């Protein structure tokens, strides 16, 4: 009769009592079987050593929390060759070994963590009547085994940075479904070869022009066809175009900077330019440019001494691409400036420059004079224009600030 009081069964147990309180349902049950199998030697035993209770949580019923009180037993192992003398009976269909939750509750929480994750899953668990923490859900999520993926017919191979410039790994992608297949902690030929040998069946391998990947693919899947994908072809084209333009930088700049005013500005180095007062970002940009210019000057000096590219890269901890770019450029390869947003002040810049060269450095006077021809902006934009043309104030010792 008690069996019909609850809408589910406990496989292998006989329900002895059901206690219904305001917020909880306590179900007591006892094991039916009189024998149990030793987990080590798998020999059946009916010699009962002792009894004890287990109280795992179960799924809620009609909004009430459910607590199971299971009367289970310890048995003596009658196998003289077995190292285990006493063992507890296993309940794989109801509760796992040493678990505090029933199997169906554990499966529910696992699916909740897979669907919603930590914080969202914890909030939803309160509404479902099985409150748990986000940390518990994340632990369950990490314990979930990844599904076994079939070996792809078309395999995409590319590197990715675990720590940019220092630690790299290999990303393997299914070229047909465009889904990740695996991550390898190295980008060496040996690691790719080992993965391909452990996953036979790859017919096409798309990769970049890395010699390591080429050797690993040839040794791990000698029958697979190796091709270059469109993305790497475009990247290689861009890199080749950049190298050509770097070699022609001097001629291009000479052609573009044909006017006398521009030529004077182009011949200036960072040390010849006026240190102007600006924002913190401008100051950081100037400091970054100064460091890059110092490296460029050092590379050009070592190049003049006949030092090799690899020697310079190792000594100054620079990438070979950077050293190659500096060695091929006769002028400092500065970053291209982004296009500035148009300002209301642009039509009046020529007039301002003329007044500035004439000796008028008063911002408010400039602003009042611009209002007559139709300038509608604030005085702040005029102040920003004049601030970049003022020399920095002297410190108390009479020296410009560092």
C-alpha cells in the first residue's frame, strides 16, 4: 500500500514508511535482496556483517523536497583469496557509491549545468526545488566527459596562442562542419603526427605553409592530400605585398611628400619634433614611438656592422619579422595614422595658422575672431588646436618635464 503512495519506484528496495511534512517528504525503504556481490572478486555473499542507513536527496515531488532513508547492509566476503573482508552492498540504480544524491537527481543537475552553466543554473535550480550552488554545477560540468567525435574527412590545422609570442598550440577543426575537433598543446610536427596516427581516416588536410605542419602531416597521414585554404592564401598575399611595399617605402614617400612643407616634416626624426603638451594617451603614444624608434636605430646600427638577422633577433628578443622589416626600411616604419573625424574647425585652420604665425597665441581672441566668419563651435576646440602648438611649461629648475 505504501508503494502506491509515491509516483515512482526505488529499484531493489521495499518501501516501509512515508512521512509527509509541510515542506518535505521522507521515504524510508529497505533492500530486498538477501545477497550482494563483492566489488573486487565479484563473488556473491549472504553473510551479513551489519546494517546502516543512507540518506541521499532525491528529486522533489509536488513542490516538496524528498529525502530517502535507505536501510542497507555490510556483507562479509567468503572468498579467502580476496583482499576485501567486508564490503557494502552497491546500489547503482538508486544512488552511487558515497554519493549524497540519488542517481536521477545527479543526472538532472548534470543536464542543468550543461544547458545553463553555473550562475544561471543555480538560479534555475531554486525554481525547480533542487537548490544548489554555481560551484557545484561547474564541478559537475568539468566532470562530464566530452562526446567522442568521429575522425573528420577534411581536417583544418592551424596554430593558436596560449601566450602570444611565447606559448602556442594547435587547433584542429572539421573542415566540413566547421566545428572544433581537438586542441593540441604544442605546434610541432611530432604532436600533429601523433594525433593523425591515433585518428586514421583523414583524407584532406588544410594548413598554412608551416614546415612543421607539413612534416607532421606527411608522416602522420601520408595518403592525405595537403592543401592551403583561402584564408591562409589571402594572408600570404598580404604579407608578400607588405614586404614589397616596405622595400619601396622610401620611393613611395618621396613621391607622396613632394611639397616643400611636407618634405620638411618628413625629414624630422622623433628627437627633432617639438614635444607638445597633450593628453595622457598622447604622452603614452609618444613614449611608445620613442621606444620603437630606439629599437629601429639599434637594428640599423647592427645591420651596418654586418650582423645577421637571427643574431639581432635573439640578442634584442625581437621577432624575425620585425627585424626583417627594420632592416629593409631606410626610414623609420611608423604606424599609419587613422583618419581623423571631421571637425567644425577644419575650414578655419588656415586662418588660425596664419594668425598663430603672426604672433597671436590667445585662445579666446582666436575664438572671438572666428565667430565673425561663421564658426559655431565652442572655444574648447580652438583651445585643443592651440594646445598642441604650445611648448611645454618649464619646471622649477628651468628644465622641460621628462
